[in-house]
C-alpha cells in the first residue's frame, strides 16, 4: 500500500483543488452501474425496508430501560419518549448485506439477519465510542450518554453487541455459525481500530499508513462483513466470502476517505456536523496526516500550528477564521486532493475485487453502483 | 419460588443466629462428595491449570494496550507492568466447565474453550460493572478504570466479550455454534441483571422476588452456562445441557446468597473487602430485602434507618458502630438466617437437578462436591 514515510507525499498531486468547490470526489470510471441503470436510492430503501422491522423487533426484546434507550439511539423516539422519525443514516450496510445474499442466488431476505446483526454491532460501537470520545452529538441529536448517562451507554452497547450474536445464532444453522465467526472477527477489528484511534489522540504525529490501518479497522472491517454476510448465510464458500469481504474492506476505506473530506469541508446542513468538525476535534484524519507527511512549506507551517494548538488553552474559543486557516494549509499541502484520490483508488480496488466472483450481472451492477454512491455522497 | 410480598417472611425462622458466629451456612445433607472423597481443591486446581494457559494465550492476542490492561485486570501484572501473582479468584467456573465435558464421556480438555469463553465473559462484565457502579477496588486492587481510565475499561471489556465468542467459534464445529448461542443467552441475562441492579439502586424497596431474579441473571445464568458448556462441546443433547444449566443456575443462586452473607458478615481478611462492605454500598442484597420483607419491630426500624440513610449527607462518615447497628437489625429481623437457609435450599435444588442426567458416578460426586464447596466457603 504505502511505505511508512514517503509515499503519501510522492503520490500527492501538485495541483490542489480550488477552495470553495464541492468535495473533489469525481465519480470514477466504472460504468457498469450506469449501463444497467441501477437505482441506488431504491437499493438503499430495499435494505432499510427489509432490515428495519427485524431490527426493531430485536431491540424490543431488550428489558426496560434498555429498549427505550436503544430506541432513542436509533432515533425512533425522542428524549421524552415520544415517537420520532429520526435520521436512520444512509443504510449502506443493510443494502450490502441483503444484496450479498443474491450472490449465491438466494433471496435478499436471506441476508436480513446478517444486515440486522451488522447494524447492531455498528450501533454498539457508536454508543461506546461516543462515550469514550466524549462526543455529545450524533445525527443532529444528543448522544445517549448525554441524555441517559454513561452507565446506560455502556450497558445498552453491551446489550446490542450480545443481541447481534443472538439474532444470527438463533438461526441454528452451520451458515449462521460461520457468519457469527466473521462478524466476531470484524468486531475485534472495530475494537482494535478504536484502540488505535484513542492512542493516536495522544501523539503528535501519525503516519498515513497508521491512519489507513486504523480506518481499515474502524470502517473497513464492518463494511467487509456487511458485504459478505448475506452470501455466507446463503451458503457461499469461504473464497467467495473472502472476495466479497475484500470488496467491502476497500469500499470502507473509500467511504472513510470521503467521510474525512466531509469532516473538514462538508456542508454542515448535509452532514449534520459543525463546520470544520474534525478540526475542532483535532482528529488526525487522512487529509491531516497526508498533509503533514507531504513536506514543503504549507506542510511544515501546518505541523507547527497543530503542535501549538495541542498546547493552547484557548483552542475551544478559536474562531471560524482560525479553523479555515488550518483547512487552507491542509489543502495547500495537498492533503485534500490526496484524500480524494485515495477514495477513488480504494473504490477501484473494491470494484475490481468483484471480478474474482461469479455472480449475476444484475447483482454485480448493484455492488458497483453502491460503491459509486459511497464516493460521490455529500453526507 | 416466592410470592411478591409475604413468603420471605413466612419462611423466615423465628430463631436468628447468634451474632459473632461464623456465617451460618451449615453444609447440607448431600453426602455423595464425602462418600467418594472428592478433593475439591484438586478439582478447582485442575480447572485453573487447564484453562489459564489458554486464557492467557487468548488475551495475548489483543492489540496493545488492551493486552496489558487485561493482564492487569486478571492480576498477571501490577499497575507498573511488573509480573504479579494475583489472586485469580476461586475458579469455580473453569472447574465446572471442564467437569461438564466429562458428563459426555469426553476428556476434561474438551471443555477448555468453554471454560475460557465463560471466564472472558465474566471478566468483561466485571470491567464494565465496576465502571458503571463506580467500584474502586476488586480482589484487593484498584479496578481497571481507576488505574487505566474509563475508556480503557469500556474498550477492554468489549474486547474480552468479542474474544469469548472468537475462542469458541474458531473451533468451527456445530457444537461450538451451540455453545456460543448458550453463552450469548447467558450474557444477555448478565446484562439484564446489571440493568436491574442499577434500577434497584434508585428505589426505596426491592422485593425478595426481584432480588432473586436479579441475582439469577447476574450470577445464576453464567454459572448455568459454565456447568453445561463443556458438555455441549462434548456433544451433549439439549436436554442434558438444559439439566446441567438448571444445576448451575441454582448453584449460582446459592453462591450469590453466600456472597450476600459474606458481603455483610464476612471476614475482611478472607474476602478482601471492607467490613460491612455491602452496607457501605447500600446494596439491596438478599439479607437486606428479606429483613425488610419480614415485618415486625426490627424490620420496621431497619426500614426507617435505611430510608434516613438514603437522604443523609453524612453517610460516608458513618462509624463501624453505625453499620454494626444496621447489620444487627437485619439479623434480628431474620434476614441473615433466611439468606443462609436460601443458600441451602438452592443448593438442594441444584444437586437434585443432577438426578435427571445420566453421568458417571465419579462425575456426579464432583458436581456435588463443588456445590457443597460453594455454600461453605468463607470468601
């Protein structure tokens, strides 16, 4: 992938994107989706429609007050317990899980327990990570630990994790055992990624390679599982599952690269986050580490500023202009364009991985369309 | 079991134990252990010897710093990272897990992945519960969140939970899938029990029935799993596993009743806890709820005192004499003797459950001996 010191620099294009234009994630050259005119919105809606009732039924099994706290987290009720029509997120994972069942010729429904289990693990990690990171807002709302306290965030996270295994294992099939094992591997990676994320916070410098490894763990592993779990439940062999995992892993890295761009340059109205969100949190995201690794005047000036910020007592009172200055240096050093290119590169690896698996053209086109969607999204 | 209001009272003996004598957990009438002269210490040592190396190898798989934090939690190193010979606990669960493999005629080693998985789940729950409950000491040492911070306690707990599933599922057998499913059910019960424990803290009154349900979840479910998981891995059918679970569940309730006695009247040198430990934490443990449910002068006086304590700003400065007065009222109201009797009663149900399963006499004698040990232990 990348060598430890230089390659982020060597691959950084000399021409940087113009500030103010939209996030430079030009759709890549894959045309399969356009040829077969896949309706991505319908694909996402299908995953959501199939998975949500099963997810809600699973969460309803939790004893009080864990059912209520979960319902708040998922956006089904507000803090006062009134029904809410919360932002359920993009639902890329459920769409992938039910689509992957179709690789084996099974109905999309076969992937539903996998979709639900993956969503439960994802949300377990959100509940715990928000508490560990002290994040007070998610999806435009106060996080669970802010509303219901730290103990409930821990407890309900644990319950969702256990429920994920339960939803799969109660199928009682050999395939369910295999799916649970893969989900467990992904969960371990997720936890490793969070451990890396925490340890990087206390360090001045993080290499591009370390950042990619962390993002592969935090985002790639679970998207890998989502992209294969339906196929595993449909009886796919290990080679097919591994290949679908490869697609999902690189799709996850593309997804995260775009997220990192949106975390600095995204439109707050679309993302639901503050302006310069990741800069306010001093996140060592890809654009930042790539800019720091790039060398040159802007890179060095950025390094000095961020080092000073880490010691500053006044950081919380920084103005918009001060964050804008940092974003500008990241961009001048090539961090923005490098990350956009990285998203395209990971997208290509993901889509090409699909070539190693036999599947109906229709299914392949849908995987490709979902990959295209991930890199052009604005939120 | 018990009706919601009256039966704790109706079963409370009129004669209470004399203060100052040892915890009144007279060994029950089962004689199988003595007839075949089971060496309980050797049985516990066998479980520990078989499980510990596999447990340590599993924990060593964790990425830094989670491996180190875990090693501290298990007592293998001290807070500075130097090797330590920590108190590994009584090791009843591993002893039960390897013993249960022998029910099926398998070697005890067959139960080892089950023993390790159960220990991992148990320790995941300790890490999270200590943080949720704000407990600063466990096994004579500072708890993980005190030494390594709350984030590490959450993260490492998560990692141990995931590792538990991994250790089982990597066996790749149908039996391992069944064992993981049962472990998941037990873990969900564990989490339900912790949810109940937290909610009871905010209530003035908890019924004996609610307390037993909570203790069944927090202690019974995982001992049930420990008592059957080796048999499941050895190929036992569901009826056999269910019966062994029944033994373990009631053993767990006996275990917890003894724990509740030790939590008030135990010798601090043996238990490693403060004097009147559970009273200092205002725990609504069995002796307390049974005393409150008993009625009569001592019960009413206790209720008034505990209600006043809950509003007191000076509770943390209470003297030994003040806790002793509360313990005395619990005893006068019959809470101590009722709990001791409850331990014996649950022990009897546990041992009698074994009659429904065919197993070698030697194995049956060992299960019985472990049950006897649980109710006579002093720590």
